C-alpha cells in the first residue's frame, strides 16, 4: 500500500516517519520542503502539492492546524479530491470541526471517495513513539480495510462511529482537560487566599480521592511554579480546540457555561500575548484576580511528587 502524508509539523512529522518505518512507501508534502528532510533521508518521496500526493498514493493522511487548512488542502484545484482515484480513502488526523468534516464527507462521497475524521491524542511524544490514540469517524468498512496502516501510526486505534464521531470524541476529550485546568486555578486561589500555603495544600489534596487519580500532579509542571513561557502545548492551539468545541455546542443548542468561560479565559490570554506560551498560561489570570502569587520551588514540588 502506497501512503500519502500531508502536513509535517510537530505531530505529522513523526507519524509519517512511523509509517515509513512500518515499511510503507510514503509520499510526503508540506508548505515547507525543508520539513521533509528527515523523511526524504528515510526513503520517502516528495510531492509538490496535495493533488500529486494523492495521485502517487493508495491512501492519504493529513495532519493540519485546523478546519480552514483541511478544507483548502481537500478541495483546492491542486488538492486531494482532484488527485484521488475512485474508491480511495482519506484520513484526516487533524483536530477538526465535526461540521466541516461532515460537509467534506458528502463532497467526497459524491465523487466516489471516502473521507474519515481521525483525530489523534498523545501529544508529540506519543506521535514519535507510536503510543497514540486514534479516534475514527466514517464508514466502518473503510476503517476495517485500513486498520493495518492505522496501527502503524498509533497503538490505540478505535472506530467511534459515523463521520464526525472521531472529531466529537476529540473535542470532548480536550474540552474536559481545559475545563479542569480552569477549575483547578479557581479552587487553588481560594485555598491560598484563605491562608493556606500552596505547597502543603497541594500535598494534602493530591492524597484525596481525586488526587489519588493523579489529577493534580501536572499542576507541578507550571502552575505551582508560576512558569508558563515554555509550552508543552501552545495556547493558540488549545484556543483553537476550545473554539471548535464551543462552536459545536452552539450548533447543537447545548449550554456550556464553563466551556464558554474557558474560551473567554484563553482569549484573554491570547490578548495578553501568550499565544505561544503553554495552554495552561490563562490559569494565572485567576491568581491575578484573587490577588495571590503562586510560585513554589520546583525542587520542593518534586519532593512532594516523589513521596508517591
């Protein structure tokens, strides 16, 4: 099976390389040719655009920033649809809008091509190691016939349901994480404002029922240290995910007060110039409002974590 892969960013680069390591003939494309240096060295082939990528492939994947880029790559005159053969499948690994992928699905289906939304979860390290979850929405038979190539990308590949189901699952997953971080900032500033030092407060709550599930452990990375400048996942990308989730809620008439608040918090962070900081950087907005400063020493945080 010949595989086409478009989008060699932080996630896509590693996923494409893993497909090559699994023995597939891989044709790659990106806006920047230098993004493919490692891929060409590994034996991949370069294509100048999406159409040429599709023409050289039996199945194609995209890993792109968001809906706008996916739609452009899919439908441009030199895009995927123009180059795909009848019966061919396209898996979009991006975090996308369910509304957009459903609309694109109809366009592709009318031309005898298959589109499946296939967002991933596991971050850059998971993309590199292959320890990724893939949540697939689309035609079950197409998923089943491509399961082997999907397994070359991630170790937890799951069919979720009809087209859009994968994207909904990804937005639910991401929205939960972003909502929790906002709630944690709120409750911790309450505790500190009430006179409890953040370190013993942290040490206490992490041994409670929720804490034993390690819900609070990642607070030590940035929030407790008051350091957000080096991103594990950039705020601008998290803001995009939350935008997609809240848009979906409005489309379905689902009230999401906390999610709207999360979006507002992230928007304020973006307006502060934190777009390239970590996605948790808006947590410091709550510390400002509460009038407290949380900046615990990293070594002392480590000592608490090491106690298990």
